[in-house]
């Protein structure tokens, strides 16, 4: 049995990122500043309710909307990220069911296409490596997420480093209270991997505040990093566009989790 959890402005983001081997899409959109307030209102008023309904029906596992904070080339770059995880990618979801949910609202007042421009869509496979700091309360501690895409020569080596070296070190720092990072996880990029988007793996860092997200994540007294820790990993990055990093405010999330 599924129970729908909806949390605005902060969320139990870990449920989506912890879904073992799920396939998700990262859909990027560009919204003009003068349209942002109306765009977010429609997403959280109408499409959030649609997502809740699709989760109840068993079509959707996760829906979330994230607003980019700062960054370069703001005039031309996407500033909205939507993450969708479907239970069955072939079946998808019933997008037109939204008209049944709001029979007295015109579709022109629900749709977001005229307020935004789709720019990119990335497909990823989760690797079931989500971790979080002890005592985390999702609605208090997951307010910002840093999305990182990695462009490496050997994806397998990069993911092995993330999983076998970085993850345990980060877990210990979390347990010792030596990092402001509240959660972390990774996934493998399925598509596209091309000249326009050369990145082949993805990680995310969760924070409670923007200040934490923009500051060095580790305290000065954390355990020292062993000699040679970064050597092979650093050499695995390609010289051209080795990383793509952006920070997002968590606007709204709807997710499902089994209830016993």
C-alpha cells in the first residue's frame, strides 16, 4: 500500500534518491524572471496535486521541482529542474488526468509550456548509495541540493571511487559531526552522453542552508585524507568540462513509500 507524502519547500528527498535501481529523468527548463512566480504557483498548485494522484494510482514514484540558485550564464541557462521517477517507464503516467482533478480550471491556466522553455532532459539509473547524517529530519535538513555531473574517462572507475572511497569517508564525517552535508548519493547517466552533454555519472549533496551549501563542507579538524586518495580519481577526469555543478532550492516534492 502506498501513502502519499507531500512537503513544500523542504522534503523527504531521501526517499527518491534511495530507490534502488530506479530510472529517473532530470528535465531542465528556462523560466523568465517575470514568469517565475506564476510558473511555481502552477507547479505547486496543480501539477503537485496531479503527481499526488499519479502516485496514489501507482504510476509515479517521485516528482520534484527545484529552482536554481545563482550560477553562471543566468540569462541563457535553465533555472528549473524537474525530477520524475515512473514506476513503469513504458506505461508512464496519465498526464491528461489533471483535467479531471480541476474540472473548473481552464487548461490554459494550468499548463506551464507558455511560461517556460524545455532545454535538456537527462536519464539516470540510481545506484542505491544514498546516505544521510545521523538524526536527519528531512523537512528541516533537506532545503538545498547541489547537483553534480562528472565527465570521466572511465565511468566504472569513477563510480567505484564514489562508492568505495568517497562514500565511507563522508559517512564517517557525518557520524563525527565534521561536515555540514546532510545527505549524499550517486547515479549513472544513461542518456544522453554526447558532445553536448559529455557527463557519465552524477552525484548530489544535500544541505540545510544556502550558507552551508556555498561554504566548504568539512570542518578543519576532520580526519586527514590519506596520501594518494585523489590521485587516480583526479586523473580519471577529462580535461574538457570535467564537472557541471549547480545549486538548487528544493521547492516541492511528492514521493511514495511503502506503509506497513
